[in-house]
C-alpha cells in the first residue's frame, strides 16, 4: 500500500487511537499472538486507510486481518466493498470469525495464525522470523 492511501486526518488518527484502547476481547487475543513479530512479521493495529480503520495490518505483506463478529454476516455487501477498496490499493484482507478465536480446542485459532503467517510469507516475499519463546527472551 502506498503511503498516500493512509488516512492521516486528525479525526481518523484520534478514532484509531481510541479503538486501540477499546479493543474487543477477540482483538486482544489476536493481538497478543501477533504483536512483537509473534508470527514473524510486524503487525500494527487500528490503522486508518481511506475511510476505514483496519483491525490489524501487516505492512511487509500489505495484509489486513479483520476479526469479524456475528454481525458481519449481515454486512457482507459493505465488507465486500471495503475489501475491494483495499485491494485496489494492494491490500489483501483476511477475515477471521471471532468464534474461531475462542474454540476450546485452540485448533481454529492456531490454524488462522498459520494462514496469516503463510499469507505474509507469500505476499512479503520472505520467511518469517518468529519471536523466541518467553523463557528464551532477554
């Protein structure tokens, strides 16, 4: 995504800042897994782009990840329009159903993290460099 696509209006920046402090439980869960290069790629949260604010953005791969609650089933047309807007600017969107982040087995969440990492590798042209486990960090 070129820098011109970003929305740097004060209103958008204030809104993004507010959304960062009011993250949903599902957004917090995903953020904990990907922050500090948790899957090997830098991730930003609540990034303003045009009229939209992306839940999560992986700049190295021009990849947006949205955590979608049940209400998104009723907003399919709006989401498709948003995804098309972003794709025109080179940003691919992956939508993760919120319920998959809380499955008791953890399998869907782990699968989505692999999907996001593979998309970053494909779009970013490189292998990931995940952060070391907590006991190996300095």
